[in-house]
C-alpha cells in the first residue's frame, strides 16, 4: 500500500486546517483507487467541507455548541480548559475518511475540501497519514 | 477500480433519500470487497440508518436541533434560509462511508439502509459515486 | 478479502465497548492495507477515541445531550425508552470506520482505541465485521 505520513503545524490555534493540497499531491499519478485520510490523535477529526467561505469557522462553532467547553461536564478534565470536550470530538467528527481517486485526482466536488478539525490549542503539530489502495 | 456515478432527484424536498437499491445493484456479482459511497457535495452527507419507520425524519429533526437554521449564527449565510447550517452538516454526517461487500451483497444488517442526508432544498439533483475495491 | 465476524457481549449495559484487541489480533501478520470496522446494527456506531480516562462515558453523555431520550421527540418510539434516540445515533456516529494497517498493526495513535458506541440496553449481543484489503 502506498502510504505517506506528514505533519501540519497548527500552532496554538483552534480550527479547521485544509489538507486538500497534500491529498491532491499524494493522489497525483496514482490512477483509480480509494484514499484514506487518518489522523492518529484522540482530540482531532477529519472532515470534508467547504473552506474559505465561513463554514470552517461555523463548524468549530457548532462543535463548541454541541460539546460545551465547560469542564465540569466531563469526567476527563485534566489539562487546558475544554480538554474534556476535545476528547469527545472524534466521536462526532471521526479521525478517518475515505475519498475516491479517479485518474490520479481526488473525486471531490467543486466546493469540497479535506480538512483537519482540531479544537485543541495544546498540540502545535499534528500528524496525518494518507493511504491509497488501487485495483490491480 | 469499479466506479459508478449516478444522480438522484431529490426535488426541492429536504430529507433522507434511500440509496440502498443502487448500492445493491452496483455490488451484485462483484464478490468480496469494500464499497465506498461518496457524495461530491458540500451540503449533504451519507449515513447508514433504518428507513421507513420514522428514523429518517427523526435524523433530520436531530440535525435541525444540532444545527439550528437561524442564519444569524453562521458566517456563511448567503442563499436560502438555513444554508449556513447546510454547509456544516457534512462535518457531522460525512459525505463518505464504506460498506463491506460479501459475495456480491452489501453486508448490511436487517435494519440498515444506505441513505443520502440532504438538508438543502435548493439542489433538486444530487450526484453519488459508488466505488468498489476487491482483493485480487 | 480477509473478513472476520465476531460478537461482543454488551449485556444490558449502555456504553462504549473497546474493540481494539480484536482489531489488533485480526490485523496481525497481514502487512499493509485498509481495515474496515463495520457493525450491522441500526442502533450502534463505531468510533475511534481514547478509552479508560473518562472520555468513553463523556461520549455517551454527549450523545444523550445531542439526542435526548424523550421519546415524544421521535416518530420511531416503540420499545424501551430512548429507542427513538438509539435509531438516530448511527447518523451521528456511523457504523463504519476505516483504519490503516502498517506491517500488521493498526496505525492508531497512542491514545486511540476502536470502540463500539452502543446506547441500547435491549440487545445483549452485538456483531462486528472486520474486513481487510491490501495492495497486491
């Protein structure tokens, strides 16, 4: 299997980080197959949404409404405020998604981008694994 | 890779649209493998739930409770009312799911159907891509 | 395709049930590929989260806040209290996830476990299907 691990500097900022460029580069020349985007973190997820038109921040706001950052609600509450919520996020936005690739290009729609959703300010660097399987 | 794109007429209705028939037809005769259902849209998702017993509408109600259709909440708010919420939906219900196929049949449970979750009244036609990989 | 079905005794307890041990055993010796975890149930999901530090129960609490177990809210409301909510859960926590496998080991992060999220007290036994595709 063709697999590629890279890191993304998220700094100490919460939010949505676009991975589409890396996904496109990884898929290039690979023909047809299924591409998996996976983040080996317990406080982040992977989504396919529109970016650059407000919906990336809207997603983070929605997550904060769904998973309030009031640590008294959570059993898991060491660390920075909101850390309990961070650990529930991957239950709602899974850390794994599959994107079909056709003729070396992710078959994304016009308005779709592959993103890392990272609510956590404590981890300035995140790891992403891209994996590709094709039919032989 | 065996891949098949089709369209589904959702009209101007919001809701859950059953894709199981198309998935079953696509899998027929294909042996064992993994089947990906992907929608190239930024305002729709794919889910596996029971249909025909109320849960399809219950899912849309739950989504509307989680993502209220009050556009003042969203940065992305051009277009029809609720469009900001529509764009967050794929962060909660991803536009991609994998279903195992055994002997040419999706290995769904008795009460499982593959559905398109489409909160958007503006797009009367949606595109779905089915892709299948098997072990050689 | 290498595929393996097993059952897990959840008893009449609601909650998160760790599947990581089974996933690790299934992947062992299989080289590199994509592993799908699928549950053929309409009232359960599969997630990748941290277990054993409170987040498993936090996830169930979050689900109960998102999907209140007041059956008057749901069209689907036969059976035990909360059954309507149980049927919406797979729309939020999908019954399918893909995990990359590298050299016979799931490429999970240190704090990640693969779990069954089961809000339902009525089904004491659940079925899980693991499927693995590798590049030939």
